[in-house]
């Protein structure tokens, strides 16, 4: 495997021609219920974080990850279900982007940088901290791709207010350049999340956001960074000989062992920027970590996989949900059916009186990833990252306003002249 990885240069996915179709399907009632859960998180006031896990802001329970996955899920729902609907769907994504600017989301970095690098600078973008910058960039790239809105680009469009005297005036352009600068400055190309700790997952998401910025703005900040990251994965030992990824690496030889969920996350994000590596990783994962028996799937789970990273409680839902995301993105229907069946029979569902639906007993991040999985289809994340948006979606009629939660949009797509629209009344309407 190592030899093939070294000899196979990255070839970015081609944009679809106007004649190439992107599959848009109608949301099922269950999918709309999952989307309602996301809307209820996103459409509350920008300074309100009701419903989000708030334990601490350093590890997996941090707000940034929850906000990002709500945003990714809504962007994918727009891409695969309702590309001709803006309205409260675009508003929800915009709210999530603004929530990322709340000091409660990014203020942790001042202490982390002081403790880890002995330097005081609260600016969360300029040095390291890919776990904030990278996730943020991917949110912005997806939002701009689907809504053709560049209002977050300019410096100051995304102000980070530290105190009355200090505000860091960011926008998508400045965030993208921060990723570019950090990657070029790092000996591993990939750069740290927590001080001195490098995680391939976070850097893969950052590259997806940076590539999206280039596509949207006709720039080349990504340049050779994808190829350099591929080389680093192989030569610096992040990608193991068995096709799995170290979760992370740190100083003095620290190696964080592979996790099933992390391998699955790498599959569906890599599919947007290194699709051949995504295929190889999925093939290895399916062969060695999954057992498929007809319509049943078993995961070969180790103790390290029995952790809900969004709450630090024991439980394997994080692994199952991310394997489901990967299987959907790779178009592996057999695994999708088996994993979906397992989740249905082993996880209780919490249905609120207003119609929102989530999994019981898991963290908000797991629930956001599960909602994300509902809207993933074969190569859908790849299509969104690479901007595969048919011209008809841009030139045809759109639904620009609707009332939430009175009306739920199950499908909205234009062929350039007409509008295929399916609306549901909200519960109780």
C-alpha cells in the first residue's frame, strides 16, 4: 500500500458539467424530524446555546465541533434535498457561522497557547489551532457554495471580540490565508490542534475548506498542500501499513492509536480531496474492522472505540454513526442498511412534542453527526466540497422565504425553468 500511495499523485475531482446531474431526493418524515433538531439548535438567538453540550472547550465536547457539524449537516441537506431553498435554511447556516465568533467558542485558545507555547496572544487563527480555523473554513465554504453569499469574506465580517480594546477582524479570506500560512510553516504540513498535537482529521477538514475557498474565489492558496499532506501522512507515519490512521501524534514520539470512528471520518472527508485514498481506507476498514452478514453488520470494536467523544461517556454510538456516514459517502448500500438497522434497534429515539428527533443517551456532537448521516449520499460530500452545482440550480426559480416551523421543505430543486417543490406542514399545523 505504501508504494502505491507514494506513486499515485492527487488528482482533484473535476467539476460537473452543466449536463451532469446531481441526485436530489425528497426527505422522509424521519429525515425532516432530524433536520428539525438541527434547526432548533441553529435558529435560536445567536448568543443562545441551549441544547448544546457545554462541558469544556478544549476536547471533543467543545462547542466548535457541535456548531460545525450542525452546519455541515444543513449544507448537505440543502445540497441533496433542497438546493432551490434558501429562506430559514440559509439563515440557520448563517447563524451557526456567527455563533463561531462568540468568545465562549474560541476564547479557550488564549490559555492553551500560553500553557503550550508560553506566548500570550488570544487570536485563535494566526498560529496553530486548526481545530477551530479548519472546521470554521469548511463551514464557510459549504455555506457560500450553496447560497452564493460572499458577505462573510471581508476582514471584519467575522469579528472576534476579546474585550473592549481588542477585536480580531476576520473574514473567510483571512481565515483561508491563516490555514495556508500555518500549513506552509509546519514541518509536517499538517499543523497542531491542541499545542504540539497534530490530528490528521482536523487537517483534512481544513484542506477541504481551503480548497473550497480557492474554488469560490479563483485563487490557489491550496497550491501543493494536498500533495504535501499526502506525503506527510505516509512518510511521517500518520498512515499505518494496515491502512489505518493514527488518531494523532505529539512530541517525544507520542502516538495516539487508531480509532474506528476516526478512520471512518477520514474516509468521508478524504473523499472530497483525495478520493483514491478514501477508497483505499474504506476498503481496508470494511475488510478488517467490519463483519457483514447479509443484512447485518458488526463492528470490530476495541475499548478505545467505546467512548462518546462529545461527552466522554462510555458508548459506541460515535463509531457506528461515523461508519454510517462513511458508508453512505462511499455508496456502500450493504453496510448502510446493516449499520442503520443496528442503530434503529439499539438506540432509543427522543421525539419532542414539536416534532424534532434525536438519539437518546448520546452527546450533541454524536446527534449532529447522526443528522449529518441522514443527508449523505454517494459522493455527496465530495460534490459539495468540489462545488458540483448544476447551472440549472442557479438560473431557475427558488423558494426564498417560508415560515419555520409551520412549513417544512422536503424537496426543492429547479431544472432551470420549473421548481419541483414538496412541502410538509409542521406538527400541529
